[in-house]
């Protein structure tokens, strides 16, 4: 079956959304002192790095960026044989404002797994959530603090995020 694809965000739209998110993070946190951006692998880490670059352009301060792999903390996948080596260094989390970054927020299960990984690594002062796309259909009570674009979808549709670092182009599409 051939899928119908409609581009929702091009490279410029993604850049503008990430710049706006960077400004909102700075405003809400009064800068980035004691903040760390935690990108959820795979594409979240690249988005976190881009947001950190925008923050540095705006404020002249580099926000630390680390990645988190949620595989060991998923409740909807078989975790047999997965060791919790995905834990973050306690120093990155303990007492800091953590801003989780992901590409698409859908059911909330990936975010819950990322929060479990954070909590297993230390006690953050606060956890905030930044997503490029919020498509709805939550199964858990999770709400983003920063959203690049809200894209209401049906469950039959799929949001595809492509980033240059992984896919050689920047684009957000809806597949039907």
C-alpha cells in the first residue's frame, strides 16, 4: 500500500520552532544555570544539541547536553537481557533542572521511560519536556512544556521526523 505523504514542516519551520523553544526555555528558567538538556535517542539528542546551540547564540552560555536511551525502561517492550547500563551519570541529574527533548510526543510511554531513567540516576530539581511535534493520543498523563508544533492526527496516521544528522534532510511529514 502506497502511503500519502504531506510535508508539515520544512527545514526553516523546524529551525524557527527550535529557536522559539530555546527562547521559551530561557524565559521560563531565567537562563540555563543549573539546567541540562537530555535528548531522547535517537532524534531527541540532535534536537537537544540544536536547542543548546540556539541558547548559546542568544545568551552566550552553553547548556550541557546528554543523551538517554530508554530501552531498559520501556513497559511496552520485552526488556529481557537489557541491563540498566542506560543510567545517566548522577552528576548530570542530581539537583538540576532537566529538560527532556524528543521529536514526537504520542502516547507518552517514551517520556515515562525517560523519566524512569532520570529518576534511577538521581533526583532532578525539576523535569520539563520539549518536543518538536505533539500529535496527541496520550495514554499517560504527560504534557509538554515546550512544543514546536501541535499536529492533531488520527491513530491511523504517522508522523515522520527526518533530521540531517540521521536522515540527510530536515522535514516533518504526516503519512496516511
